[in-house]
C-alpha cells in the first residue's frame, strides 16, 4: 500500500491518539482527535530513541506541517544553539553528569 493510502486509512479508521511507528527510529505518526473547529488529523511525533531502546524524552516534538518542520530544522542547525547548550553544560555540570549516569543503569529482565 502506498504511503498516502496508508495515512488516509489511518486517519479514517484509527483511534483518537493512536500512534503508529514508522521505519525511522524515533519517528511516529499520531492520529489527533477532531475538535469543534477541525476534523481529525495526523501529526509526526519525533522522540529519538536512546541507547536502551527507550524514548529520550517523556514527550516528543509534534510536527503538523512543512512550515513547522522547516522552523525546527532552522533552530536545530543554528550554530548559536550549539553554543547555548555548551554554556548550559558549563553552568549546570550536574545535567551532563546525570546523563552519563543514566546511561549506565541496570535493566531488570522480567
């Protein structure tokens, strides 16, 4: 089935807030419920997968159109953002230490 046909079927037959994973790790499609002002729609949810196969954040970034995607790309590729995160890590070194510790946690197999 072609991608557009799959998406049309998902918006018509999917449940509200249902999530479908894609072949790109950390990228999924979410069916948003209808509201008073708009019909049900779809959004891309981006939440990168960490070392242990779990999402890095509790909530990902929801993108609903090409304009939003372009705006996020521009922000993420801005060199000033790299400088800002380096400055944050210098001011708050415990964030970097916490991230290093969390990657070494044991996983209990059930």
